[in-house]
């Protein structure tokens, strides 16, 4: 995986469900693997699942893009926006060169016979020197240069996702935009920079699925706090210098289907309090139990003067409770 940055080991796909390994490529051609659009797309052998997916790809990378057969057997077109260069390698296979233009770039496969389309957002990170405390005017602060316990998930980042004002609504996955994960600092400053781990977004999509199985029809989860820069994390009073929020691997979430900017009464007892956060945390426990790759920290928090109850989730790789 040449040239890949600390941000992502390879071109990581954000999908709502499990990533399909390369060996499953054969089965992807089966008709039952097709979505409502009639075909499924893979990028570097990861399946894009859902109406829109995303990939993090470093500048200069080449993505292998393939589509399953369509019901009509019609050839597909792959439209690459600025910053990407798609070369057809067959009726349903392309190579996509990622140019040296950090930002969010659009890739759309289209079946002109049916009008079906499958978009993929390609997030190209911008190089970051951790010894600098800012990038293009966006304050970052100081990352710890020595990873915690030598664990590479705590390596200081050498690239950050670049988000321009027009990109805030770009989807990481069917139900989450990059804008939901941005740090709450410098509201007037553009571009902004962030880290978001694909496994975190996949975990949040799986939590949403679990909520819907409980009959709670949430469009998304409210991410009260996603990525935090080290300087912002310190400014809001946190003393931990290895918070998973600093590495794009944590989210403080609540469920808000009635859009009153507060947790819903999930346990149905007529009150909004930590019991609702504990109800949500218990649901996350069931997700972690069935998806070992989502293992991480989990804690329910009560309301205070500044916010309602919420749940911290992260994908640090080992279960931690507090
Ligand atoms: Ca609510
Ligand atoms: Ca309640």
C-alpha cells in the first residue's frame, strides 16, 4: 500500500456494513448482490454499500474500481470529477488516478440504460507536519509525538482531511456527512481539517441499523463532538492528550428524532436523563458484541448546564468502559 498515510491504511471504504474481502469478488457478480440500482461498485476490492459511500485516498494513489453486472448487461459509465482521472479497463472496470489536489472529489458510476447511479466520495487528505501547530490557518495545536503504549493508532497524523465550505454536506456514508464530525472551532475559518476513521462511521451506521430494528426511525445520529484538534480539546478543559477524538476515532452521540437538539426519551419513562444515554449505551453493547472490529470505549454521560445526556463511542480496538 505505497504512499498511504497514517490517516488510513490503504484506501479505506466507509460502508454501512461489513467490508467484503477481495476473495468475495466472484460472489459480488451474483444477481442477489446487486442493489436497487442493479449493480454494486467495489473500490480497491471493498464494496460500496448503500446509496453513497466514500473512500480516503492519498494524493497520487490509483484506485481499482469495478462494478458487478447490471440486469441489462449494459456498459456502465464512470464519471470522475475534478481531482480524479478515470481510465476504462473494461466494460465494468476502471483505474482512477488520484491527483495531488486535497479535498473531496466525486466519482459516480452510471447505468445509462436505467438511469441508476452509485456515487462515491473520494476524500484526499492534505499533508500535515505535526511539528507545526496549524495548517492553512486552522489551529491544530500539539499532538503527542510519542504514541500511547507504542500503539500506531496514536501516531501523530501526517495528513488531515481538507474540508472546504462547499464540502460540509459531502457524505461519508448514507446517513453521515463529513460536516457532522468537524471540530467546533473557528466557525468562520475555511478550509477546515479533520480526521475521521472509516470504522467509526461504519460503527455509527450499524448503531443506526440497531435503532431502526428497535422501531426508532432516526435519519442519523447527532454527533455532539466528533473530531477535536488537540488545542480545542485542551481549551474545553480536557486533560487527556490521547483522547480518541483527537485521532478521528470517537464520537459523542445522541438520538434526536424530534429535532429539539436534545436526546429523545429512548427508555419511554417521560424524562430525558442519563437513563436514556444508558439505554443507547446498552444498544451499542449489542453492536460491539456482534461486530468485534468496532470494539472500543463506551460510556453514558448525564446532562449538565451545557448539554443533554449523550454516549461516547469509539473504535480503539479494545473494549473500555468507564
Ligand atoms: Ca430530541
Ligand atoms: Ca427517559
